[in-house]
C-alpha cells in the first residue's frame, strides 16, 4: 500500500511563473504602498472635512427670535352719505425703499441713521400693512362701494397708486413718535393718466420708548393717514368723473 507523502513548502521559483520570488515581493510591496497612500489620502480629506464642519456649527449665528406685531386699528366711523360713488377703485400696494420693504420695525434714532428694533417685527411688510389699512378704511367708509386691491387685479375706474416715504419711529427730545409719509396718486386706469396727487405726512407720539407703545403709535398714525386719504380720494374721484 502506498502511503501519503507531505507536500513540501514551495521554495524558489513557482513552477510555470517566470518572475523570481524577489521580483514578486517587490511588486507586492509597491501595491501595498499605493493602497496605503490612497487610504491615507482619503482619511486626510475626511479629517479635513470634519475640521471644516465643526467650526461652522459653532460660528453660524442663531436665528433671532421675533415678537410679531399686528398694526393696531381703531373702529372706523362710517360716513353718513347714503349714495355711493358710481365709480370703482383699486388700491395698489405702495412702492417703498429697501429699508421699508421688509417686516422689521424701522427706527431712526438720530438723523440719517436707520436701524430696527431688536427682536420685533410686523406681521406683514410695511407696504402691505399700509395698503390693507387703506382698503379697510374705504370699506368702512362706504362712499366707494366697489373697492379692490391689486392682489386680484380686478377692473376698476381708478387706481390709488402711491410711494411709501416713511414708516418708522423717530426721536424728538428723547421721545419716540411714529412717522408715516405717503405720496399718493389717483390714476384713471383706462388711460393711466394721473388725475390728482397729494403728499400725506402723519405723526403720532408714543407714551414711552418700549416697542408695544411705539406699535400703538404706528396704529394711530396709520388710522389718521387712512382717514385723510379716503376724504381726498372721494373728493378727487368725484371731480374727475
């Protein structure tokens, strides 16, 4: 009976392979170094990315919490006229500069320096607040029955176009007051011709410099502005007809 013989360890050249063992070892070494270099490069990039992300998490400013305010209003007194105007009116959002186009409550603490109240903002951009206050005033007044806003772009005989020049608080002798300025134009929509124009400027003092008190002053100034604009528009619209 034949016995199994152990297979000796391979030494020297591998049968059927021309490369000697030394050349094979060098090739394996080169591959190992290339793999190590690539792994090291990716590890370095990963470490660099992590290092960049860590500061970003700590230096980005947190969103400032805001107290959001509605523009206060008092109940408007309806007009005593029994007959409504036979023409329709569309009220457009006033145009405004950058500092008045947002929802922050603007304050001018001194000449030529514009700032905002920290932690406080309006429920809508200032031009929208003014347009909506005018719209509410015309509807409450009742002398112009057909009133709409530029959101719907409905047909109308006249359009009330305007520029909002000021919607801010200012300080006089250390006391805050709300200031609203509006350049208004009554435009015949069929011809885009301006039939009347007028500038309005209203001020209302605040009882103190706290933001809620200043907000109440804004409401009083906006109410007075709306009342004057309604009277002027009704008169000029009737004359233009």
